[in-house]
C-alpha cells in the first residue's frame, strides 16, 4: 500500500502540472546528509511540476549519479524516486524547500524506515538543466518498487507508416501479484502523447519525456471500470531502460 500511495501521489502531481503548461523550468543544486551521516549531492530541474535530476552518494567510491524522477505537488512539496538503470526504485525522497534549505525524509523501499533529509541549496550556475523533450519515442520503459513492490513495463515500437505499437503490463505488490495489461497497434503519437484505451470508461494518458514516460488515468473516478486485478494499474513513472 505504501508503494501504491507513492504512485498515486505521483499521478496527482503530474495531472496538476500538466494544467500549467506555461510554467518555466527551474534548476536546483543541493548538498547535505541523509540520517545526519550519509553525505549526498542532489541536482534536479522542475518543469510543469515534473522533476528530473540526479543524486550522488558522496561516501561511495564511484560517486556515480542515480536517476531521480518525480513531481512537485500543489503545496510545493517534492516526491522523488531513485531509479536504478533497470528501473528498480531504491528509495523515495519527500521534501520541501524553505529558504536555502531542502528538508524532509528519505525512505528506503526495502523497509518501513524513514531518515531525515537535510540539504543546503548551493550555486546552481554550473548545473546542467535537464532536457524534457524526448530524442526518440520508441523504447522499453519500466519501474519496480523493490523486489516485491508494484512493477510495470511498456515497449513502444515504430512501424513503417509512422504509427506505433505498444505492449504494457504491470503487477501489484506481492504476494497476490494482480495484473493489468494492454496492447495496440496503429497508434499515432502527437506532441509526445498518446492514449491507452482499455474500454470507453477506462483510458490512460501517456506522455513521453527524455528518458522516461508518465502514465496517468484520464479519469480517476473510472479506474474501477478497467476490469484489472484488484488494485492493479497502468499508472506510474517509467524509466527508459533501452
């Protein structure tokens, strides 16, 4: 249920963000600690309430960047997920900027623990602003909340007539693993968007970004008409894995 709530929060934030298409992008850079002892550095860009960026754990040898995707809600609070290259989500950041501070919590997927997030905003002039416009539309996208949490994947392929096909499947958290799936061909993608139509009362809006895509229900009140397994959904933020 914890992971489902995170997905739904992401969807709500996305829907709110899409209503404000004139919003300007802003970039941030912050450094500080998790649990008062793990040093981290965070870079992200916000565009239409959608967030794309990276986090680095400074106490690791490689200090390799980990992809961050999420949203800023109506109360200016951030919900950010850490994605591995395979789409597996390792942690969730919940935070808010107050002055020159970004405070909140970091929650690991593998446990119910919550650790204090304490970051200081710093000069962002050298931070590369994230690009949201996709270079290509086709590819394989996925997300997975740990080993037993919600997970989903979608493959988008281009045909010979400038239309696309897709296959999507997702399951709920264990042990039940209820399913939701769909597929279609001859899809026209316009302005990086298309619609997954399960039936007349069940539709999902797909928006493709640079390296990820977001799926949100067209009408939250009609999600029960999709005839998926209990609590199953196609909604979520999917990382492009190939």
